[in-house]
């Protein structure tokens, strides 16, 4: 019957919206029922809905870099259990070498059967606050092989025809430091899958089995048509960009190259990461699934806004990365901190897209997000683990300043509230503030970064940090200046000990750890910035009076908070004339 159906546009739109609403309801369920701050507040989780064969049909409004990876993880499950998938089954996995990304990201899948036929699969992925391993939080950047990083779960049945796999449940319990929290978070994922199953059943009652099966495929096919039509409007050609990660936390003098080549021809586009550095010792290696997710998200960002994100989008985008590189690791590569590389790949892909679309793509962000975990035991030997992800400064854009205090677009994460952090962890937040003169100057400046000071109040803990953009600053575009680098400092008001960008160390009672994000890169010549905008930045404390003169050639009279137009005109004229060339660099990583 489905072979003779013809898609009705109104029915298709109603069906699509209903299906996407289910995926969003799954996300709301996790947010409301989960235990840990990294899920409830950071919202480091994702939900999706696939067809019976694991092809992504709908996604919840969550993290782009998870969702492009779900098909790869689900493919591993379906391949392993082919012929052995029944009603009431539920699957769990996190193994990066069998479809996962890194061990804290745990996938839970529930096949949905209607009248004995598998019609769909509910998919969830959540960053667990701990999965065992040598460092609390299972997120250390200085691990050198996967075996140090925690409990590795291949595709396994967590439930078999409705019966819990108690052996697997106990195995998880004995390998994580905070089983109550981890199990609470996993139950939130399972609840989301059950919500999806119930609501999908109602959808089938409304549309019928045959129409449901047909329109799930039509949602994908329609997305492919929209994607190819949007890609066709982009200019044909080859566009390349390279960027550098400071180091892997092990070989600290060895920068790591990212190389992105985008080839656009007709209605398809290729993203090739050949030329990126070989796989590294430190735990910042990426799986191919994560590299695909980054690439999909970058290309999606320059297409029409109303294109759904599902298998149809993926069909028009081919992603390649050589095995054994930092973009496609091989066993026994470590990958706990792979998010660092993934976000930096996003900036690199945007660099290539900026060569294609000068007036549509902004400069570099703060580098993605910084991962911070603090874990240990209190005086009664009860474990605690705090996991936080910090990001918040976009690059300047061809039409506007970079966003500040907002999540990186590849993350779509929220910030944990100070009150909840302090009430649930042995920590005090002493500072949480934007920093002046750290954004890259430009006609449109980068987003101002923020700093956060964490004061530790227990006896002892392990601090783990993965950050970057210390040596290779966020690039500016078309005359824009790079953002200022990130910083890690121990006890900033009492000795101020500078720390490496990637570290694992012991915290003691009273220690204060400060992290400062890198500033977003600027876009366009800073001497072309409207002096009135510079004055507004000074009054908002994004730029200092000295910074206005130094970076923008704008003289501010702080006695009455006005621009000295005569002095500004003279200063800018002098700087224009002093330039050795009329041309400005397309990309700027550091001040010339």
C-alpha cells in the first residue's frame, strides 16, 4: 500500500511537526527528571527519533554534535543484534570503537513496535557525570589510551523483552563513583524513550500504520530535496582552511593541525579532513562519527533556516577523514576530551566556509567549550563530582558583533546557576563576570569572554581541565583582530599561579581555581567601527578607555563619557597612513 501512496503537503507538514514534537518532549522529559547538573543545567544530552532501520527522522532541540552521531551508534546496535530485536528490548552502549564518541556519552535506544512490526526507534544520549576510570568525571585530557578512561560498554541489551539485565546494571554500579546519580540520569533517558513510545503509538492511531511508515520516509526525502536545493545556491568551488590546537596535554610543544577542505559541486558538498595531524597521545582524538556531526552542523548553519536536521540532510553532505588521525582515531586512542577537538573543528570548518561566503560567516569563537570537573570524597567518604562546561563568546559576524554570554552554536548548552552549584557541591563561586579588552577588535568585535572563580570547600579533590586557545588565538577575519587567549590560574588573589591549558591536579580546601575564556575574533577593520559603538562598549565595560584608543583609534573623554571626534579623526588618519599596505589579512591569528 505504501508504494502507491502520494504525499499530501498538508498531511506531511502535520506529520512532521507531530514527530518533531515527540523528540522535543523526550528532551523535556530528560531535563525535568535527570539528577545531575551537567544534564539538568548544562543540558549536555540529546534526543532523536529514527525509522525502523535507524535513519534519523527527527531530533529534539538539543546538541548538534550529538545528533549527527546517533545514526552511527544505532547502526552498530542494529548490526550486532540483527534478527534479535523484540518488543520490550532496550539497548545501551558508549564504546567509541563501536559507534560511540567518548565514554561519558551513553546512548540508550528503544525500538518501538506496533502490531508486532518495528516501526521506529527512540534514541537518547546523555553525558554521564562519571563512568569510572582514573579521574573523577571520566573526562581527563591526559589519559593516553581508552583503557584508562572508564567503563567501556559495547552494544548490549539493557532490557530484554521488558526484563532488566541485572548483570549489566550491577556492572555499571560497581564501576562508577556516583551510581545513584548515574542511574537517575539513565532512568531519565529510559523515561524519555517510554514517553516517545506512548506518543508514537498515538500518532500511529491517528495516521495508520501504512501512512506512518510512508510519511517517515517522506520527511527524510523532503529534507533531502530542500537540502540539495539550498546547496545548489552556494557557489561551486574548493575552499580550504587550517587551524591549530595548542597541544594534546602530553606533548606540550607539539601543535596539532586541523585541515578542512570543502568542495561544493552542484547539489552536493564534500567536507574532507585530510591533512589533519596524526592521532595524538592525549585524550583529544575524535571518532569519525563526531567529525561527521561537526561537519554536518557547520554546513547546516549556512543553509536555509527551515531545513530539518535528519538523514535527508546527511545525504547531501559527504564527510571523509583518514583513519589514524585526530579526526578519525583508531584503537587504543584516548578520547575523553574529544569535545575540545570537535569544537575546534567547527571553527576550522567555518574558516573554510568564510572563504566561500564572505558576508555570511563570522570569525572564530572562544574555541568551543572548556570542560572542568572536580571530584573527590567528603569527610564521611561520600563521593562528589562536579562537571561544568564553559563557553560564551562568538566571533564577530559580517553584520553584527559576536554574541557573548551565550553557548557556542555547536553546543546549544546552558550555564549552571551559581546557586545550584553552591548548594549541591563543595564549591563557592566568587566571580562570574565578563572581561574587558579580551574580545577581538573589528568593525564588528568578537564576543566578550567571561571568567569564573571556583573556591573549593572540602578537604581534597582532583581538578581536571581541558581548554585551549592559549597559543593559537581565535582568528579574526577580513581585517578583524584575533581574540585574547584563555587563561587558567590557581589562587588568583593569593600568589596567582598560572596553569597549563590542560591539567589534572589536586585541589585542597580554600584553593581558588579561575578559568578565563578566550575572546571571540573580530570581523572587519577596527578603524571602521562606529565610534558611537565603541563608546557604548566602554560604558558597558566590554572595552576600556585605553582599549578604545589602542584597538579602535577612538578617543573617549571619560569626564563626560563622550567621543572626542576631532582627536579620533586625527588618530585614525595617522594610523591609516602608517599602514605599510592598503590590504589587510583575510585571516589574523595574532597581532602583526
